[in-house]
């Protein structure tokens, strides 16, 4: 199967290539370090599966998943991330991902996940399967950040990391006024009242490394 690897760290891409070259049915046919490059490659040729990291520059991996499923709904997508399943696994599935795996997983687990997803199945770790079962079951209290859109969630994390609104606007290629609007929505949805409170919330819920 021809695989497109999307990760902004060269050492990670090289590591994945070395792991997968040990298996006859897995070929890293192309690689990209950001969403724009990934979309360019996808529009030039076909792939059997896309391996996507969540943390990408400018636009997130979850946004890429959504774009892929919108333009190529039959293309299989596996998210491979350092972020915990508790906070990002369900988000990835809701955006259309066919599986979610942590970067700390063994090579055998990665290949098993690729094969499962490529064959048309869904790959869920036991932790994520349990979360999904709870989500589909009886109503439960949701953490405030779960009500945020993907863009709002992204800006929440950026605010917590410390850059000012102008820096966030430049990073996301949007206007400072738009960032201010998103911040207001975040405060309203979370019930918080200041950037300091947002930072504390993000740290308490381990939403960033």
C-alpha cells in the first residue's frame, strides 16, 4: 500500500520510513511537513492511506483530516500523535479519521493499525474504544473544552502557550480581530473570564505537553 506521511519533524518521518520498509506491504510513497504540502501531493497522485500527525505548523492535522474526508471521502486516514487519546482521539474520529494511535506505540502496533485501516476497518485502542462507548451511551457531563470547535480549541492551546493575539493571528494567517472574536467565544463556552484562567484550565486538563 502506498502511504503518505504527514509530520513536521524530519526525524519522525525518517523513523517511520525505516520502520515500514521492513514490511513488504507498506511503502512510504511520499511525505509532507504541513497541510498545504500534503494537499498538493494528494491532488497530484493517489495514495492508499495517509498517516497524519495532529501537531502541524499553521494548520492542524485534524483540519487536514477533515479536508481529506471532504475531498477524498474513501481515502483512509490514520492519526499518529504524541497527544493523549483522552483529549484528541474522539476529536480525530469525529473529523473522519479511521484510527488513532499514540507515537509511543510499538512498531508492530503501528503496522497492525495501518493494515486494519487500509483494509477498511477502524483502529481503536482499548482506551479510545471505551471513550467512544461512553460517548455513544448515556448522556454524561462534558468538559467545557469539548464544546469548542476545532479552530477554537487550537486557539485555546495557543493562548495557553503564551504568544500574544497578534502572534497567534500571524501563525494562523488570520486577522487579530478574528482571533479576538474566537477568544471571546472560548471564554463564553468555557465560562472562564481571563487568559490566566484559560492557561490554568489547559494545564489542569493536560491539553498541551
